[in-house]
C-alpha cells in the first residue's frame, strides 16, 4: 500500500489521478464543517497518543525517584546511558520510518507501532540489571521513532499550510500533559507498600494504558482525506479539494531519488538539522534528569513528584503561547521560536547562578527553561510548510529526527553522577546548546527572506497558500513557492 498527501493507493505503485471539485466551488459552511470534523477526530487522537508516548519515554525519570537505580545496581554513568540508548534505537529507525510512511497507510502503520512499544514498556518491569534495562530502552526507541514524524506528515496531509502550525502545537500539548498526569500517577504509585517495587508498577500501568489507546487508534486514525470513513463522500471531496487550487492533481507514487539529493543539498535542511541537534542537547538532559535536578534543589522525593505538575503546566503555557502568536502572526514562527529559546537561556542561567537557599527561585528558573518545548511543533510546522515534494519532505523530517536523536544521546552524558545534585556541566552544555540553536534560527530567517526576495525579483507569481504543487514539485523546482518564516 502506498499513499500521498491527497489520496491513498490501493494497487501497485503507479500514477494516480484524483479528480476533485474546484476550490472556488466549496461551500464555506461545508468547509468549516469538514475542518471541525477533522479537528474533532485527528487532534484528540494525536494529542493523547503523544501524551502516552512522552509518559512512556520519560518513565525512567520517574522510576529514578522510585529506587530503580538501587534495585538494578546502576552505578556511575549507567543511568545516563540507559537514558541515552533510547535514542540509539530512535536513530536506527529514523530513516526506515521515512520510507515506511511513504509505502504504507500512515494511520495503520503508526497505530501498530504504538501497540508494539506499549508491550516493550511493560517489559521494563522484568529487568534486573543494566543489560536488561539498556536492551528494552533500545527497542523502545525503535518502536517510538514513527510517532512524531508520522504525526507531522498527518497534519500536513489533512490541513492547509496556514492551519498546520496551530494543529502541530495542539497534538504536542500531549508532551506537557504527560508531565501533569505522570507526576500525579507517580505520586500515587510511590505510596505502594505491598513489597512489589513501585517502579515496576509504574511501567506496567503506563504500558497497559498505551496498549488500549493503540487499539483505539488502529480503528479510528485515518491515513488520508480521500479514504477517511468518518467523512461522508461529499465531505471527503471537500477535504481533498480544500488543499489544492487545481481541479485535478496528478501524483506519481514513488520514492524519488532526485528529491533525496535536493534535500541533502538544501541549506534550510542543514540549518534545521543543526538547530535540532543543538536544542536537544539540553532537552536530553532535562528529560532524563529533570526530576533529579528538582530533587537537588532540596525537595523531598514525594514533593519532587508533585512539583512535576507546575513544571508541566508551564510547558502547556509556553506551547499555547507559541500557538497563539503564530496563529495571529502568520509569518512569525521563527520570531516566536527565537523568543522561546531566549527565555530558556534566562531560565537555565537562573538554575545555575541562583544560590541553593532560594529553592523557589531555582524552580521558577526551571519553568522558564522549558519554554523551548514550544519549538518542536513549530519546527515541524516549518518543515511541513516550507519543504515541498513528498519524498523530500519525508527525507528532511528523517534528517531532523536523526539530529533529534543525536542531541538527546549527547545531552545526558553532560550530567555527571559525580556532580549530583547540581550537575554543573549539564547546565553549561544546556546554555551552549541554546546559543547555537538561536544562531541557526536567525540564519534560517535570513535565508527564507532572501529566497522570497529572489523569487519576487524573478517576477514569478506566488503560489496560493493552500496549493499542492502539481506533479509533486519541490520548493526549489516551483519558483512560485514562497517560504513562511
């Protein structure tokens, strides 16, 4: 099975013609109804799945407060490596995922991976040493690698370019909600006194919830507008037509090597890759050591679990703030991302420089530091909006997620066990990562503006915001394409 942004093939790869109504024939009321139905179906499914994904991925951080290190005999940097090895698995699967989401119905593919990783998270409870925990973390990374790129492609498949940033932010809110529910659930699990290790209960509980949701997604998550059974036939026609300006779109269902080469030579690709690597150095450390950092401020174990909630609420605030700004300022995505990174630099400096006696101030610094989390959905929106050509888009997403993995692998290694609970080198690495990411965002903004000015000077007519480029052209091939900074 193979699919594209507008429809889904049911036979062997071949050129497929998707006849649809003209864009100006769409009734505005019908357009709103279709958009509302898409929002009611897609956004909750993706948001709750991403919440469970982040809960499962960060479960090791909660388990660290529930004595998993002691029970498994983890010493030195073994906990750091147990955190990092997840991203080795993620890295191994990043490129295969970019190929598989082109070759198979994306809704079914990503739902199957959810069910697989939920089983793997439950196997965490069977671990008894470093080798065991390292193995299951590796396979967990392999299974979870499909989620974020698939969700990004799904948003690009169902929504217009100007609608994508807000929806990317909405499903990513699940990241922050994971902190709220994770803190509450971990707090409750910490009170278990049956003799069965609480961290094992945590893994079994998280995995059980995820496997149920994976089955729900398998039946209800659509793969393309033209094959969405929750829409009527007329609504499916509108869902396809609202994404294009021509009355007919001709797409070749194949993996195009020319678009792969273009992706590798495109300056925006490498600016996005370096940015993603840099921003995920602090991210890798904070995800794995966040609870230990808060505990190091001088809070008890139970208090630390509860304090995950205000930190998670601050993440919700930053994500929604970023979504609001980019909704009202259509070309303000990069400016918003630069602002968020600036807040993160200030917050990290507060954690690093404020005296240990001021616990509340340092916690406030942590809440400022997590402002950068709003940038991941916005950076994905940059890819889906500014990279045209289906194969090129999937390749760029794969490269971005490779950089994401490498950054998250490197991040925990700067948090030395010998420096607990202050983790000085980890916080310094975080500031450096934020600084490099800030520079990349500024250069990317300059590049987009320069490219748009060049195309204006050529006299080419700017393509409509909702146009799907005919014949699967890329952003460099179609000179009417305008980048959205």
